[in-house]
C-alpha cells in the first residue's frame, strides 16, 4: 500500500498521508486537508470516517470477526468472566491471579451508593423507563465525587472512578428496576460475585430468602462479555465525544447510556421482543412482517437485523443463539417467540432484499429471548446492555484521555440563506 493518496481538486493535486493499522486496515489522514485545500469531507453518520486510532477492539464486518485486545469473542465468551474481560479491556492485558482478585475486591468495596441517591430515585415516578433513571443516577456521581470533575487527576483517582463505575452500575440498575415496581431497593450482598449480586438486588423480596441460580448467573456473565465493547459504535463515540471536552467519566458514561437507549442501537433488544410478540399476536404471519420490513413506505424495520459494520453474521448473535437453546433447555423454558425468531431469521436470510443488503441478525436479535427466560423484564433489556457495555465505555474514555485526543468538533457544509438584512415586524 503506498504511503500517500493523491487528491485532485480543480486541477490541483493534494498529497494525503495513508495510515495502515495492525490488521492492514487503511485510512487516508485528512487532518491537514482543509488547511491545504480549503475543502472538508462530508459523511453523515460517519459511515466511511474513522474518528480515532484504537488498540481496544477489532471488528472485521465482512468476515464476522470480533476481538477484545486480540482475544477472540468466541474464546472469551467460553473461557473468561465478565470481570476478567473488563480488566482486559480497560488495562490491555489479561490479569494475573492476584491482580484479578484485587480488582474483584476493589469492586466489592464500592458497591454501595450514597443514601442520598435514594432521594433522587424517589423523584422518579414508577412509570419512568429504567434507562432514564440509570443515566440520571450515574451522572449524579459527579455530585458525590466532585474530585471526578478535575480531568487531570492523578491516575490512582481515575482508577477509583473506574472501580466506582463498575461497582455501582449494577446497584443503580437494580434500584431503577425496583423503583419501576414500587418495591424497596435492595442493598448489594458482597458475599456474592458480580452477576449473582446483581440478580439478588433485582429479585430478592423483603424477608424472603433468595438464592441466585448459578445457571442464570453464568448466562448473564456470558451475555455481559458479549456486550462489553464494540469499537466506535454510537454510544461509545458519544462517550468519547463528551469525554473529549474533559467532562468527568461519570457524565461521559451517562451520555453513552442515553445514546444506547435509542431503538436503532441498544434499545433494539427491547424492540425485538415487542416485534416478535406482535407477530405472535398477529397470528404468526411472518411473510406479512417481512414484507412490511421491505416496504419503503412502511417505517417498520426488522428489529435485531442489520448492522453498520457486520455484512456477515454478527459473531455475538451466533453465540447468543446457541446460548438461548442451552439456557432455555436448562431452565426448562418453552418460549413460542423463540420459534418465531428462528423462522423469521430463516425466511429473511433467504430473501433477496436482505441478501442484497447483507442484513443478518445482530447482537440484539436473540439476547432478549434469553433475558426473558432469565426472568428479566423487557424494559430492563437495554439496561442489561448498558451494564455489559460499561467496561468498553470506560476503556475507550481512558484511551482517549491518555492519548490526549483533541476536543471533538466536526465541520459542516452550510446550505441555508445567504446574508440578508433584518426586517422590522411592521414590515413582515
Ligand atoms: C447495535 O454500531 C454497533 O456496533 C452497534 C452494536 C454495538 O454492539 O454497539 O452492534 C449494537 O446497535 C446493533 C444494531 C441494533 N439495531 C437494530 O437491530 C435496528 C434495526 N437495524 C437497522 O435500523 C439498521 O440495520 C442499523 C441502524 C443497525 C444500521 O443502519 P445503517 O448502517 O445506517 O444502514 P441503513 O439504515 O442505511 O440500511 C441500508 C439499507 C437500507 O435500504 P436501502 O435504502 O438501501 O433500500 O438496508 C435497509 C435500509 O432500509 N435496512 C433494513 C434494516 N436495516 C437496514 N431494512 C429492514 N430491516 C432492517 N433491520
């Protein structure tokens, strides 16, 4: 690959450096294009624009490859744990035994949240969507830890913010759920590991013994690993953008939670279940719904299908689809919408519309079926995605800060009115 690209504008040639990454991905560095030529590039949705160089996650959308710090998602989902994967993403290497134990213990030390958080929680009606509650509670940490507002703090206090984020996210999530039920919030039981501790905060009832099911905790741990990072997706790019202004890690991640909430992004796992239930209620007429998804005049899209990067199977969807069979089998759960999902996938993958556009099931297509089988309510599905994505957001925020990346400020092309004089209201 040559080291430069030649761009010709109006007979003048500009030479632009070419950058090649570890996996031979190639980019044209346009950092100096406007200074040289007065011209900028235009790419709504950044479909063809790299925002950064990153050493955290590698995606190959054409071949369905996903690796965290060089380790394949298949191996990590099979052999690792969510806390170990979180350490890997944030610090770059798999932890040794003592490092992992210290990380686990540090997280356990910070699972409690300030009692005043309950005053914020009580302000939300039980009808509040848990994602809105989660984003607010997470951002409220800036009030309880004002030192987090200083972007240039010593690394050990950044470590403390990272630990507090990982430790308190499940507590906030469970409290948001209990608020929706009008139930009292549960405190974290630090005798349990991460996922079991979360399940107990979610489902334990006052004065009733609660024993987390190891099958459920293991399934959640695997799902969290599969959601842990995904390079420059919408919510991660949001975390980087907000963090680039030197806002605190808590406000940057709170912004990421809000971006993830959208139905085209993390909110899709909730919409998939709504879609599948509508198909079942509608008599299971899959061909009708496939036709709606293909109809340009119909806003309906096949939720859980398609991806900006994957033009082949999303490797996470393959793992989750198999896990759905395993978990529902182990729990003895029969869910009619799993059969609808399989039929929908089968028909869509043979339809020219989906084949031509390389639309495959993505991570959200099957995840909701497992969450449902685990007893997690549908309005908490995207919250589960946020718990999983947290270490990725943290790792990307930390990388952006350590690389001293500039504040994000894209350009635009103006298409509005030319200059015109003010018209007094008496003359309009
Ligand atoms: C996530 O970026 C990430 O990494 C995200 C994520 C992560 O881990 O962070 O992987 C998580 O967000 C997964 C995606 C979850 N969203 C959904 O499942 C919602 C349904 N999917 C679509 O809305 C869509 O596929 C997107 C948003 C995921 C991707 O959209 P793009 O890349 O902007 O593609 P597009 O909208 O331009 O679609 C290209 C064509 C269009 O048709 P034409 O104009 O060419 O005729 O494909 C069509 C679209 O209409 N299309 C679909 C479709 N997705 C795309 N048609 C029907 N159903 C769909 N789901």
